[in-house]
């Protein structure tokens, strides 16, 4: 059962739990089915590639692995973590920071 995901692609987030705690980055993609997000520069894993036509040498590459949404917190413009709320403004639904009350 997928929960309401309040983090979107392009958001600046900080990891608040796990081995990458404290690191920050931009969200590259969000998977609603698994409640996970891929964050730039966070949770890097090494992938062994077989030689093929595009990469005749093969080798080891690093790429970002998904991290659970519950371990991420949105950053405000001044670099502090905040929770996200929704409200209606001029007949449009907007996200806002619960800490600073500014529209995101």
C-alpha cells in the first residue's frame, strides 16, 4: 500500500537516518510503488559491467541506489529540515514548509 509521498523530483533533501545520515542532494526520481527515491550522490553502489558494444572494456561503475522516503527530509531555502503540508491558495493546491510556513 503506497502512502502519500510529499517529496518530489527536483527537491533538495537531507538523509535523516541510516549510514548516509546528514548527506544532502537533489532527488533524481521517486518510485511511488516502493516508496523509494534516488538522491544525487547518496547511497552509491558499485556495479560490475560486462564488456559489450557500448562499453568494450567493461569495468566497475558507481551509481545511486534507491533510499526509502522515510529516511529523507525536505530542506528549506535556508538549509534546515522541515515537514511538508498542503493547503489551498487561490484555488490551487500548494506545498508549504511547516517550519517556516513558506510555499515550496
